C-alpha cells in the first residue's frame, strides 16, 4: 500500500506543480495515483518521475498498431509550417531535443517574428539559469528560417501549424506532396487547443466548439469573469476567456466558421468576437480583448465588455436567462465540461480512440485538464453517466441541440454503465 507521502510526490512531480503553490486534498491524491497506476501496463515501479512517462506508456499502446512489432522511423530533420504561437512553441521543443528544424512562413515579417518567439523562449531559459549562453547559441543554430519549400526535400517530418482554414490546409498538403521525400511523415496541428498526445487532435478540435458554448452562456447573462474564476478554481491553467485573449481572436473566428459549416446542429452563432475585433480588440496582441492588459501584459477585467455583449445579444435575438445569471461555480463547470465529455464519448463511439485512458491523457496533456482529476472520462465516471446525461438533456430542452447527449453516452446512462467501458478494438479506425 502506497503511503500518502509517496502518493503526494507522484501527484506533484507527475503534474509539474510546485509544492508551495499546490495543496491537494487526500481525494485528489488518490485520483491522481489511480490515473497513473490503474493501467496494468503502467506498474508503479515503471513510472519515471520526470513529468509523465507513465502516462505516455498508456497512450502509446494502440491495438492493431503497436502490437505488430513495427519499428519506429528515425527522425532527424523536421519542418514546421507557421511561426505563430503554436509553431514557434513546437520549434522550440524540437531544437531543445536536438532536432534540426526548418521554420517556414509566408513572408519575411512573419518569419522574423516566429524566429523571435523561439529566441525569446530560449532566452527565458538563460535568464532563469536553466541554459548557458553557449548552449543557447548551439540550440538556436539548429533552427533555419525559410520562405519556400526547397529545403523540404530531405526532411523526415512536416508539422503544419497554420490558421484553422480547411482549404488552406488542403492546398498546403498538396504542395508538400511535390517537395517532400516519399518517407516523410506529413502531420498537422490544431491551434484551437494545445496538445501533445495522439488522440488529442480529435478531442480538442471537436471541443473547440467550447468557445461557442461560452458565448451562449455570456449572451444569456453569465458573467465572463465568473466563468474564468470558476474554471481556474476547478484546476485549469487559466480561464477560457483569458486563453482566448492569449491565443488571439483570429483562431476563434476561423474555428467557429468551420464548426458552423460542418456541425450546424451542434453550434451556436454569436457575433460577440467579430464585434470586438471590428473595434480593434484581438486579445493580448492589441492589449484589449475580454481583458485589458498593461505594459507588462497583466490582465484586468474590462467593464466595457458589457456593451459588446449587449450588442451581440441583440443581434442573436436572445434575452437574459435569470437562471444563468445565478449559477454556482459547480454549475458553470458542469455546463462547460459536460459537453466536452459528450464529445469525448463521440470520439470513443467513432473508434477514433480505442480506450478511455487515451482521452484522459489527451485532456490532461492537450487541454490542460487538471491532472489530479484523472482525465476527462475518469472525472466523468466519478460523477456518473446517468447524472451527466440527465443534465445534458435538461439543458438541451432549454438551449437546443448543442447539449443533446450522443448515443454512446445515452446508452451507458440507461444501463448505469461507466463511460470508460472498453471499446471493441475491432471498431477502431486506427
């Protein structure tokens, strides 16, 4: 039996949190420990206290793929398309791991900005004493900036990190086919959420509709800043509106358009963000978004946000719902994350993921879901499929199909079965 002290170390070291800032309850410690050790493939003695090796061991096991004795392909040089927040972050991680990286942009201005972000990331390490100046220069020398595809002829992998525009991405991959060698792995990322796990692309891209849910709540009377406080109190790194400011409104508008086009029955059309953008509010970059920012980029609530909400409400033709103005933090968390659980269930039902643990890891490493809560599906199972389904059905009657439970969730709720019930590997699309 593991002692509380050992479990606490697992919890803290596994999540990368500092002891001074984090005081978990005993239940949180147990949930975190269960998440790490519950899989037979991850025994306590095999877990490395380096920030999550045990998690990845679960994620890397895919029936019909990893059990065939396939040999991993050697990767030495990686090309990245797009030097924005996502692309520059990926580039930084790769050169820190000693990979040669080619960073491509559409013009020199964007390219220099992208390289500048990578330099800034490395310089931050130098200032903190985590990297010497010599190491800084050696690491940065692994990065090469380009404006065309000529340097892609000998790359082993390409990671696309451009804005969420399907036609643009299709054109990019068409161009890549002409320049990249046959063995090259072509991959893509999604700016709608940050992730580091194989399945989080599907989970986080589908859950990008979360932004639309937030706008639905705000237009009907829920306070922007109460939502952010409730979500950070729940354990997320930052509130969704603060995150929207950080990433920039362009991403929200681009992904929103794609969801309206592809999932019309599960979307909510709001003009709030376009109205703010028309007034030159685009988030941190303009120092005005849902928050206002000082010269040190410290965020503060902005009373002016109310006028944009009122205008958006008028354009949407909705009115304030008294119930949504008086929600508790618990209600806010459930109303925001239960639709995410619903989407995770769709991912399982469609065979995109073959086990719930994959989505739990994706949620933690990709969405920033609180590690001590065990992941999105594990957390949902602690509440029960019946409870989640009932609440979604209740909201669906009041606010539309956005909240309608999917068949996977409804079936398990009817049987009182856990959502983590294994999916038949034969149904996997992988």
